[in-house]
C-alpha cells in the first residue's frame, strides 16, 4: 500500500492534470468558438476548436458512443485508483504515472458528462494534409502517464527477474595449465 506521500503524489498529479485540462478547455471554447483557428507556429501548430464525440483518433461507435465511452472511462478511473492503492511502497514513478492517466481520463469524462457534443479538443499539429488528430491537455496527460506506466512496469519486471536469479554461478574448478612438452620429457 502506498504511503501518505505517495498518495499525495498520485492525487497531486491527477489534480494538476485535471485542473489544467479544464482551464485550457474553457479558454479554448471561449476564444476559439466560431473561429477557423489561430496559428501558433505557422501551420505546424495551431489552436483549433473541435468536438470529438468518439474516442481517441475519432473512433466512433454509433449513436451510443457517448454512453459507451463514458462507461469505459468510469471503469478505467476505478481500475487506475485500485492500481494506485495496490502499488508497491516506494514506487513514486508508478504513482505519478497513474495520477496523470487518472487526471486525464477524468478530464475527458467531464466533457462527456457535460455535453453531448463530446470531448473538447483544440491542439492541432501537422504539416499540410498530414495532421495529427486534434487533442487536448487531458490526452497529453493520459499519453505521458501511459508511457511512464509502461516504464514503471518494465522496471518492476527487471527487478523481479534480478531477484529471481541465483546470487551467482559457481566458478569452474581451478585448472592448472599443462606443462610444456620439453619439461615433461626431461630434455633440458
């Protein structure tokens, strides 16, 4: 079970991700509504308001997408919380990663609950016709947290493998090199 400091890290990361997401989405809706978008770095990085009723990369499951993805998000948040509670003591990296994913998931869940239009996305990257799907701060928190979680799980496996190995293999018995042929005959 996580210590008090580790629990604070989880909740702190989740809260920061959620608050930043909600603030930036409110600003995007306020300043980008009825706008073709604003160029930040030429066509490479633009601010463009888009509502995504589906999931990542515009995945859509028909008229019930909102409810299906809302249920999946609630289930994911509950599961992430349980992982947070079950994490090994001292695993700060895992707490940070789970907090980021939880905060991002809650941020997008809030959008699904408050509006049938879907999740507010506004960060647009790409060149010409090659554009990454528009995303938001919650998506960044989920993605970064997922990468950190994968690293944490990989480190856990490496530690487990290292602990399972025997402390060391026995060394081969000492062997003496063969004597030179001339000395063995007594020809000297």
